[in-house]
C-alpha cells in the first residue's frame, strides 16, 4: 500500500463537503431554531469555515438582516462565499480572522445572536474568543454552540484511532489542548462560558452522522483524509496499513443501513445568554 499525501483542509473539504453538509444539516438547522432567528436579525458566526451554519443563517434573516462570519482559513471561507453566491445571498460578510481577534471586524453590542458549530474546541484561546463574542453581542443575546460529547460516544473519531492503536502508540487526548474533545466535559463548558460572561440556559444532545460510504474502503479513505491520519498510517508498513483498513471495514459493516455505512457521534448543542 503506497504512502498517501497529506491533504490540506481545503482539499479535504472540497472532496467531502457536500456529503458532510447534507448529513449534518439537522444540527445547523436546530442551532438556528434555538437562536430564534427571524428576518432582520444580525448574527455573528464563529469558526465559519465552509459556511455552516452561516449560510443558512443568512437565508433565515433575509435581505434586511446581516450575518458576519469569521474563520482563520480564507480557503475554507471561499467555499462559504461560493455557497452564498449560488444561493443568491448578499447579506453574508466573511473575514479571515481568528475569533479571538473578533474586535477588529465586529462592532461592540451589535449582534442579536451568535453561533459556532464545532469550532470552539479547535481554537487556541476559546475563552478569549467567547469574550470577544460577548463584547459583540447585545445584552442578553443568545450564543448557540455545537460541541462534541465524550470520546466513547463519538465513534467517527475514536473508532479508527482505537483500531490504529493495535499497530502503533497514540497520544492520549488532552482536554486542555485544542481538539475534538476539549469540551466533552459539561463542567468545562460551564467553566469557560462562565469566565467569558455567559450563563448556560439549555443543553441538548443529538446523534449525527458525519460520513457515509458504500464500502469500508471508501470510509477508510475518508478517515485517512478528513481525520488527518495519513501521517500516522504512512509510518506503518504496507501490511499493517492493510490490516488496519481491514479491521475498520469489519468494525463498520454492522453500521450499514439502506445499503450505506454511516459513522458519526453525539454532539451537544449549548444555548448560553450574554450576561451584563
């Protein structure tokens, strides 16, 4: 099995965005429901990336409303711009800036609501980002964030790594470092949101697929590329790489439904109010 090239984030999502966006649309829509978006509202979206849920928010608030999305990757934001153009939206403003530096582009006490879908946990300084969002929100405005639950309930991420651990050592999850499970602990969510001036009012959970494939081999390719396991796998012998792929194929086959294999996990959706 030859070594694979490590893809950039933009290359990965150019390949998989359509499937992932379709599968995870219910999470974005539920976030916007919880934010109580209506026409004319001004919305802030942190870690916008490819446009979830910023593009959907722009559709909901309509031409009299406005959405500001920020993300450090201009390449991913370009995908969001393309989606907005296809939808005929002119009320979505996007800036390639860290959420921690939001003050450079977001007026104070300006926004009616804020969202962040699976972005806070990857930030270098999420509390600083939350503090910036707090300053940008009107008093008592709502922030809605999606955050992944505990590792054992997020198999799309942990199952391939657990199987890979048969063939090489893997570092443990560090809850203080940027990563998928930084906010898996509800107490950590309450701590950091509280430090930034937010009070959590509601939390709910949803089990959501993030990838589907016709075969185990297709799903293994997604894992290599979208979870950036390529480097860890390339260090293995060809035989061990094939064994890992065979292990993964066997492990996910029982998940097949309606002819397709789907893998995902449990996400929490947190609703927090900006205290003043």
